[in-house]
């Protein structure tokens, strides 16, 4: 029990696997070209790491004021059910790279006017056992909150722990950079800064990451929304990603990575995530809310967005919980079907043309199926040149490290587009602010195509 159990699927690369998608290429020739197939057939292309940048990352001074605790494995575990969970002791982390160094990884600055605070919540749902490790009699979740702050705090928030960085890089077989590299990423939020806003004045957006990926992969999007006056809650769906660190130091790793997957399994995953989302909403908006700033949340203005499996889970969550007034699926193939009665709340599909061009392939067919059942405001947008990870922090960070994920659009540009369109959607539907950007193609963002599934055209 004194070790962290690693995911056994060694085919998975840094881009990770999300909700199911399909592709036609594979085999030994593809592997030689750096093309790897996930369990559902999605192709990820991982290129060669830039030698000069890696040398700089490896040799830059390790002095920083932002070092903090790192999770390390302990010889004893506090939980049953748990080859996949370890107890951990606290030890000094490797210090981060200097903030002035060009080698320091960083997230793009948000564009809103508010300083950003952030905090983490440990939540325990005693009403149900864990869906993936039944011997754990309750569902444990870690949630990160971002919110507008009264002023910048003293301590810039860490991106992830050194152990989480190590396991995420290891799962992608990225060994040419120091294992704690991602933990040194410079964020734009400040730990436990005092929240700002009037009582019941802030909309709430829930974020759900892709399968195998931590909640931190959506930090840049969360920071953008918080800077614009939203409260954002990103959920780590325990045992569904490479590492979730609990406050007592235990590290839960990826049980679901080892499970053979089919459409019914992906549907189970989406419904399990929907249960997680409803529980988190209860904890943030109920009479005994777990966050000191909960009084700021306007419970009539709640929405959700997710990437990959998290995006696919948005539909499941909206069907389960009427509190979620609008939703976004970012590049996630859906399995949970909308009933014949339809879904009348606003919904946005945002993805990449290689997978979600109408009329082309099984993944796009799931969006077309759902499109017919969406009875309210809806859009289908595709970002030319994007890859699966382009919509997350991983696209930005991979570019900085020098890893080619196969995208034909820079990570920072793809993130700018993602943040702009996601914010426009929520501003329209939670704040009732007009957003012409969502109505037709934009000269500022020519990469974004508006698609009509009825005519199977995108312009």
C-alpha cells in the first residue's frame, strides 16, 4: 500500500483521452510517426521536445518564493479499497523557477477587470459509495473555486502539486522535463483572497475536465471567468484522473484508466459526474454552504461547461438538475441521450473540425442526434486548426515546453478563442447581455466556423 498506483494504459499520451471519438488511422506505421490511438480511437500526435528549451528548463535556478508542500508517498494507507490511493507525508517541494525567467511556464493573463481569488474545498458525499471503488463508502471530491476578489492576495496560487505534475507527465510518457515542471506554472489567482461582490450577485459556473485529466487543466478558463465576475467551481472527479490530492496528503490515482470501455461505460461515467455536480451545487448553495463566499452566489444563474468527457457530462448534468440553466460541451462526444421531450435550455457545442464536422463520423453523429433534441437557443461552433487539448491549459503549456500536440493553431490563440466564446455564451444567458459574436462569423476570430447540421455546412 505504500505506493501510488499508476494507470496501466501506456498508450495514452500527454493529450489524454476524453469522451469517445473515432478516427480511421492506426497501426505500427502510425506509431512510428508519433501517432497514438486512444481506447476509443481518437488520434493524438505527439512530436519531439525542443532541445534548447528543455535544457533551459532543466538548468534554470530553482530559487522561488512560491514553493509549497508536495505530496509524497507514505508507507501506510489510511483508506481501504485503495491500491489507487495512498497516504502521504508533507515535504518541501522543489522550488519554482524565477518569475522573471523565460523558462517559467505561465497561464495567459485574464482580460476581466477583477483581481482573482481561489481556494480549494474538500467535500464528502456520505449518501453514496464511490462508483469506482465500492469499498470506499462515500464519494470524496476536491473542488477548486475561483472568484472576483477585493484585492490581490499575498500568495499567488500554485497550479498543482509536484506529485500531481509528476504523475500527469508520467502518464503521458513525458520524461525529458523535470517531473515537477507543471507544478511551477505561474497562475493569475491568489490563494484565499477575500471575495468581492454583493449578496446573491454573482453567477456560478461549474467546470468538469476531461477523463484522466485534473481539474487544473481548466484553470485559464476559470481565471478568465472569475476576472469577469463569475464564481467558478472546477471538480476533480475522484479516481477518474491521474492524481487527486486530498488535504491530509492522500493521493487518489486513476482507477477508471484500467477499465475496458464501451458506450454503456461512458454513459455511466457521465451520469456519475452529473451526480457529482448536483452534490457540489448542494454544498455551495445550501443552508450549510461549505464556502465562506457562498452568500455571493445567485442560485438562479448557474451554468456548466466541460471539456471532453466533462463536456459530454454537461448534458447528463442538465437533464438531472434543473438548477443548471445553460451548458457547453467542449469537444466531447456524448452518450447520454436527451429524451423525446427535449432540452429547452441554452446549449453550445464547441469543438474541432477533425472530429465534429456535421455529417462526418460517429462522434459528430452524437452531436447531430442531440441537436435535434435541443429546443432552446443553440450553436455549433468549430475552431479551425484545433486539437483536442487546444481548448485547455495543456495546449498552452505544451507549446511553452516545446511539445507538438498536432494542433495547427497556437495554444495561446486557441485559449483566447475558447475563453472569449465561453464568456460570451455565459454573458448572454446568465447576464442577458447581447453577444453578436455568437450570431455569425467574426473577422476577429476567422478560425471559428458556425455550423448548420441541417445543411451539413460550416461557414
